[in-house]
């Protein structure tokens, strides 16, 4: 199990509630043998992105490649930034 805390761009700020107060929402990516897990600041798993490193063809196996799963997990973990920018706009 590896945790990816070095993804500084994945730490975003955004509203925790609509009361107007802003708080940091730190989402991290944890890498396991066959998936990436995106967790919120409290450790709650928000998304699982499973992959198969030994697959021959993603179209046939219907599993993500490792690179695709990592890319999707990273984009998912950026959602607090996106929500904050739209909320503040």
C-alpha cells in the first residue's frame, strides 16, 4: 500500500458547507496492488479506480490500464478545486 501525498495539486480549497466558510479539503490517492483509492481528509474512500497490469487488451477485458486508472484517480481528486472555483465565481 502506498499513499501519494506528494500530489500537491490534489489539495484544494472549497466550501465544506454553503454557510460561506471555506476550509481545506485534502484528498489523497492511495495505491494498492490492483487499484487507486481516492480518500477525503477524514480518510473516507470516495472512489476506487481498479486496473489490470497484465491485460492484453483493455477493450476486451473491460478493465482499465494502470496509467488510465491513475489518471482518472488524479482527475477525480481535483474535484474540490473545481467545485471551489465554480462556487467562488
